[in-house]
């Protein structure tokens, strides 16, 4: 590693006079700056360029789930009026996990295969694995924003509105962070393990079961009479996020807190490790 | 002093795959323009990949500025820039934003990013188009923007992978001027190309690789010397009879008659133009045209790598 003065000497006398010298940063400092700059780039694109697309992509599905299952079904007598109260935590979990998953996997596929734009970021001065980690972190941020927007939406759509009287805010916050990280990590596994021309097939095969076995539309406890299915849902990481949201937002019976925490943390750690390994395989031949 | 060191580099893709690079070694001196030539699939891009942190060598050592690429890739990335064969611009960003965010990755302050980006856009003939989405850029403009982007963080070493493939003659000349300017300013450049005229004009030294091995390394003139049979002088003279006997003392001669008493003669060997002119004078002939024959780099390249399609 050369010192700042060596670097300055090596770059002296180049280019036009308006051009500033390259900042002489240690690799560690350069890594921190580069990671933050990658986040800044993604935030700029999300909020200054593609805000409408981002909102439509994240909110259309939950809006129609809430409307159909939370409002239409109770009004035509196909569900109980209080169903919306059980549905909302599930829709929050669904939005969190699916938004994070899609916002990691789809850009990865496009940037590695079609636009190749990830190459410029892989040459930025930070370890390649951190370029992947930044994808997970930013997709989680997008998912958290989307999930928070569900609350005012549900207040309007659901017949009973949203009752925040018994909310455990600390638990809710922890679930926003961990649930989105779990979804984004799973997205990184899908986005790097599958050949790009197969990603649409994978989405069809993976997403539908993920959505419908994740204790999204029913509390896990209610499956007591359908034991085999109740066991199957435990494989789905979204079950733990849904049950966690139910535990944080309502006072009905849910999976025990310890199991919820274990399920989410174990899924996140496993998928993140697998996903980052897949990312490095794509990033460095 | 060497700024790039490649020592016995080997790369095998997958455990049973073929070896893309089988023991390539060379060094590039600081400030040099170094050409890496070879047919498609010869191992050029893999070699560049190993130097730019994108390919993990199976064995051997590669270093930039004395830093082992495997051991400290971040420090290497701070010193290099890469212009790839195919466009990899950030398509949701404008041209200006492509440059400013690139500089942000390298730690430039907001004000510096914009000043430097606008100066480079101007230098690369893109002033007035900085707000365009890069999707709307032509191939030549995208190429110039990628080079401007690469220069944003003032790299010590610039890697250009087939920089002029597919460019129109204007863009190609412009790029050649830019490369010569960068060299004057002290940037080390490693470029790959199939264009022998380009390599001849730009490079201080050239390595030719084929089948994953380095088969030649020299200056362009040194490489041309590998074909001694293709050197000499070519003449057109007006003379009543075949000039071959009068020229035979200078070297091997081939002559052919042209219209209006003109003869075309090719003299092979170590013949200077002055010697040829003197011989023409002595026989009382009139000189119409004289040209030095030199083996082209392309001849050398084909001689070394064969005519087989890859």
C-alpha cells in the first residue's frame, strides 16, 4: 500500500487544471465510501428516477389482496368481518418478503447478463462480496418502505381500518429489518443460482407456493386441524415473518416468539451465505 | 520499473475445462502502451480479467503497482480502470450521472465529481449531451463515455479491451489521439486489439499470445524483423530493357514489364533506397516510384499464429 504522498506524486501533472486529484484513501476507508456511494446510487434511482414504478411494483399486489380478501369477501359473506385483522399482518409480511426478494433477484439477473452494468460496481474499490451485500441491504430498504406504506393503505381499504392500539413497536421494527433481509437473501440465492433465461420459470415455480404457504392469509395456529399442511408451512421462511407480524400487531395466538426469531434468523443467515457465495461465483470467474 | 507483472499465469475454467491461459509471463513498464495481441480465444481477456480482479488465477502471480491482485484487490481497484469490449453503462442514469456516480464510488466529493465529469464530457466531444439517457447514445458515443468514465478516478493503469472494434474511422482516430495524449501524461495502457495497424501505431511493445501461451514479445519493429524475407525496396522505372541484370548485384530481384516501357521491380534483402537509386542511375533509367517493403505486423501475426480459423 503506497502512502498518500506517493499516490499524489504518481498522479501529479495529469489532465486539465480543473481536475482534482484522486482522494488518497486507505483500502478500508475506500471500501466504506464505495459502499455508501452504491447505496446513494440506488437511492437516487429509486426515489428520483423510478418512484412511480417502484410504488406500482410493490403496492399493487398487496392492495388487491387487502381489497379482495379483507373487504370483498367479508361483504359478500364469504369471510368473517374480523378477517381483515388477521390478514393485515400476513400482507405486511408478504410485501416485505416478496418486495425484498424481487428487488434483489431481478436486478441481479439483468445487470449480470444483459446490461452488464454491475461490472462498473465490481471495479469500485470494495470487496466484490460487499457489492452483493449492498444489493441485499438496499432491497431490504425498499421493502421496508413498501411495507410501511401498507399501513395507511389498509386503513382506507379494510372495513375495520387499522387498530394500532396493541402494537409492539420494537417487535414490529425488528421484523421489518429481519423479514426484509430474509427475503432479500433468498432473492440473491434465486438471482445467482438460476440461468438468466430461466428466471421467469423460477419465479412462477417458487413465488406462488411461497405466497400461499407462508401463513399469509391465515394464522398458523388455525391450521391445527390440517396438521400435515401446518408442518409444511414451517419450511417457508415467510411463515415466521407472518406470525411475527401477527404477534407484534395483534393479541391472538401465534407461534412462540423464540421459534419466530430462530426461523427468521436461521433463514437469513443460510440464504445470505448461499446467496453471497452465488454472487461471488458470478462476479469472479 | 514494472507496473504490471504477470508471472506464469495459468487459468482453467472448471475442474475439467480446457486451460484458457497456460503459463503466460510478461511485465509492463510504467508509462508504456502495451499491446496484447492474439486470435479469438487466445487468452487475452482472461489475462486482463486476472489483472483486473475479475478472474481468479488457477496458479501464477499477477501484480499491479507491486500489489498482488489476489491479496489486495481493493488497493488494485483503486489504481486501475477498465474499458470493456461491450457497453456496460448504467442505463437508468444519464451520461453525466454515469460519470459522477463512478467518481462517487472512488470517494470524490460532490463538487469535484461534477467539475471533472463536465470537463471530461467536453474533452470527449459529449458536451451538450450530458443529460441524455445513455440508451440514446450511438455506439461511438457510448464508447467515448466509457473511456471518460474510466478516467474519472485518474487510474494509473488503463485497460482497453478491443477499444476500436466496431467504431467508425472518425471515432477510431479520435480514440488513437486520446491514447497518445494519455501516454504523454504518464498513464500506463494495456490494450488488446485485432487491428494490426492500430497495434503498430500505438504500442511501445506487443505480446502475441495464442492457445494460452505467449509466443512473441517485442517492439512493433522488432516483431516485423521476424520476417526478414519480406524486407526490401519496390521500384518502378522507365528503361528500354529488363532492369533485372543491373539490379541483381543488390539482392534477389523480381521484375515485370508494364505498359509504355515501364518496369516494376521488387528487390528483396538489406537494400537501402539510396543504393537502389544509385543502381537505377548507373543503368541510365528514369525512376517513377520507389517504396520500402516492410513485413506488416499482420504478416508476422499470421506467420506466428497460422491461418486456422478459431
